C-alpha cells in the first residue's frame, strides 16, 4: 500500500497509529517501492529512527510522518530482509527489531490440518513459543479469533498498547499470528481484541498459555521450553505394557493447595510437595496420586474445576517445570500421577474464553445448550471442530509434555445429557429428538481414541453418575472409550448403609449386596472422594453411626470391605487418618490428629490394606471380571454378616468376612472352597489399629462337612477379616 513514490497513504498512516488498520503487515515492515524498498514502523515516543540489518549495517534514515510515531524511509538494500531500528528521543536511545519485517511462522500444512479438524500438534503452534526465526530470537504468538476485526499482543514489552503489535490474520483458519523479536521467557501478555463491530473487548488471556501469573493477576506468561531431563522410562514402559484392569490401583486423591501448607499458610511448591507427598504416598502404599485440577484457575474455592488456563500448571505452586519434576519424581518412586480434567465447562471470567472474539466462540450462543445452571459456567460447543481440537490437544499435551499417567474426566454426566439439570423447555433436543448430547459423545470418543492411540499406558477415568451404557468399553464396540468409570452407586449405597445404626442394618442388607449385580458391567473405580467431605457433608468418620469407638471401628471395617471389593480404589486425602473437620481448601489437613491412637490406627489400617491389595493378586488381578468374585455368605441379614471370595489365576484365594454389628459372632460357620489352613492376613479389630483385639489368632482350619467345606471362626465386632488360603 502506498503511492507511486512509495510513501504510505495518509489513510494508512492514520489507521496504523489509531490501531484500526485491517492488515498492518501490508503497510509496516519492509515494503517494495518501485525498484527498491522502504521501511515503515510505528514507534511511539521516538523522535529519530535509523534502520539497520540484523548484522548491524545501517541501511536508511526514516522520516517521522506522524507525531504519534509513524516513521518511513527508503532503504539501501537489494532484497527484503528483517530490520533493526535505532530509536532516540530526548530521554535516551534504544534498539528494537521490527516484527513486521519477518514472514509468517505457520504454514499451509498447518492451515490444512487445522481447517480439517485433525491437527494433533496445536500446542506446538498456538500460544506463545520462544523460537529463532529468520535470524532473530523472540516469541511467536498465535491465537484463534475468526470473528475479530483486529487482534494484538499486549504486554509489558509494549506498554500494553494494542496499536504496537497487531497480528497477521490467516483467513482460512481464523488464526492470528505474529513473531515479536527481542523478548524471551517470563513476560506477561494478553490479547487485545477488537470485535467485528469495532468494540474493544476486555483483555483476554491466551487459551494456549503454558504459564500464567499468580492470582489475582490474570495475564499469561511467555514460558521457557521445558529443560527437564526425564528419568521415568522404566515406569512408563511398565504401564505401556500392562493391562491396568489387572494391576493394583489404589489412588490417593489430593488437593495440592491444602494437603499441607507452610507454617505461614502459603502453598508448598511442587518441589516441596515432591519432598513430602511422594514419600508419604510410597510409605502408605498408594499406587497413584490423583490431583484435583491443577490447571490455572482464578478462584481458590472452585478447587480448580473452573479453569481459565487449561494448558498452564497453576502458578500457585511455582514454575511449570516444577510440575514436571514432581511427576518424574513420583514415577521414579513407582507412583503414577492422574489429573482431574475439566472439558465440560469453563467460567465466565471476562479475561477467559467467554465470547472470546466478541462472539460465542468456545461456547454455544443459545444458553439452552451453552450455559450451565448448576455452576454458572459456560458449556463448550462440542459441535465446533476447533473447540474439539482445543480440548483433544489438551489431553494429548498433558500426556506428552508432563508424562501424566491418566486423566479423570470431570462431570461426564453433564456432558452426555442435553437436559442435565434442566426443566422441560430449557433444553434443545438432538437431531433425533432425544436428550443425548451426540456431539459430546463424539468428542469423548475422539479424545479417548487419540489419547489411547498416541499414549499407550495412559488411562482415562470417567466421573459418570448415570446408567449410560458402555462408558468403559472401546469406541469400536460402541462405547465411550474410557478405561474406567467411577462407581458412584457404590459410594452412595455404602455411605448410606454405614450411616445407619447397626440394629437397623439388617433391614437394608441389599444396600451392600445390590452393587454386585452390576459390579462388572464397567471397569470401576470405587471412589470415596472430595465430594463426600465438603459442603456440610462432614467427613467419613462423622458419617459413621454410633459412639466414637464405633465410628472408628465401622470406618476401619468399611475400608477393608472396600479394599476387598472388586474395583480399583480411591480415597481423598485426610480420610486415611480419619480427619474430623470437614475439608476446606483454605487450610492444611489436621495432621496433629496422628498423635492420637484412633487416628494413627486408622492410618495403619489403610497402609496395611494397600500393602495387601498390591501384594495379593487375588485382591486386584480380576477387579473388573466376574470370575474374580464369588459370594460365600450373601443372605445373613439378621447378623449383618457378608463374606465373599476374591480369586485370580495362579493366586491363593482370599476370603473377605465382614461383621457390621457391634456384637461379636463366635463359632460362626463360614463356607469355604478349600479344606485346610486359611491364614488371617488382616483383622480391622486388631489392638494395633485401636480395636478390641478379638480374632482367630494366626489362622483357621477349614474342614470337609458332607459335600462342602467350612471353617468355624470368631467374627470381631464391627470388623472385617481377610483370610488367605495356604495350600499344603
């Protein structure tokens, strides 16, 4: 753009300095003028500007065309090349490299795959990346905003002035990009977006930001490429070759901000968490840590479930490499790391995704599909391939960049049903007239296929509370493709049962037996999660019926019941030592309780149960298959006794026997499959745990009785006993 003399038109100059030009790359930088070239730049506050090559050779003096800082001048160069400017004013001098003298970074193949909806390396292309480009070092920024009139990068490097770095639009994809030389890591930035109607939007954080400022600040931060050297190949190889359904999985659910705190109440860093949490988890015998969402989020009481930075580990705990070091350290200690992941909805904070380019871009325009009434959040538009790519790439990103072992996908039920938490008339049926969200189903299937296809060894776990079929079945069999599903029915039924006074339990026997009717319909994780110890629900110990002794005895027996029950295990932090106060994200757990015997005894029970679960294949190798379970006593309602057998090929079977009344049952006849010695491997009434010490010594003998086999044993009060068959 320019006249025959090569000068920019007055209209172009005015549009550049006002920040309204539709294509600044057509005006600024190095432009052809006749047989030569001119340079044009916008440098506020400068009085004099000279142009130089990157090698330092002066190639032109630029004339000031506008008082706001538009400069222009002929160049003594023979070919187009990047330039540096030497600028001066009364206060001093400075150098800057011209971003408009560089070509684009993204290429036609990026455009092709992005437009197709099949780009699986978006996190290498969008966001802010430190790169070398055409002889200069700097940061490449790229963001999707197809309906914007103008998008600029703003930050401390340009006085947050949106006129300084307007971006180049790639029209085929709606992606804006710019390479800004001379800046590096640690620089806060946002996007200034002018909507299609010319309205300036609130400054937006980068959806692909890899690092963010610590709340309450909300800017994205240019991140150094990870320098971490991984040493976890043995761990990853093991899980890559394993069938997780047949491995022990005892998951310790952790809120990173409140497991422990510094003495002054501040958060632990990832390195401090690694020094404390990893050894504790190893000592306790858990196989995995599952973190409540660690992606950047502005509001502490959301616990991370309302994220504004899906690609950025929260700044609360230090730099992103700190999280990589934590995962690596856990892996070297033999512990997996699972992340809570929230692809269902996002918050309405103005610096986030809401109406990102002035339109409903990531969300649905119609609130009947796009607004979540329970959480005052917005629902992702699963009908847009760009949104699907954003989310699928995020799942791949955590697996690739941070080596996470799994994703527990939050609020899957809210995604699957168009009428979730909605009354008649408040939702839009699907194309077939039904309530199923077919677009969300397709997204979940795509996510699982890509994640399992590219990262064997990584598992996905669905928090899904309905009877939707085949949640944990492969996509090619018509399933959603998850590895596991939370068993919400188990959690509900068991907690309801143990809240009842023991004398009433005989009338609700089926609350513990019904779950076995569907226990193998999915690959289940049995969760006693954070959801059960917040919002006035108290703690697990407070839910148990009876006096304090009975509460502790019942909870110990419940844990052993659960660890002997088919399915993987999950326990929220603090419940392993019977935290008494309801959990709050604002304070650390009450670790001082461990000085008291009932609490330390509870911790010992969980530690021993984890050891047994890991070391006895009968307790884990057929967690998800019916041949691993057999009832021994299913109908002793009057005495509230339950007994079953856990078994696996090549393993000694283990009998699990529960007495859920405070009445000891002496001379109890227990049918067993084999005559001989059955060794007692755990008794939750043991004195070491805080129990009464009643039991069967080391073992019981099972003898033939007619056509069957049985043993006579003592069932301690409010206790679970496990017996391992010991062949001669």
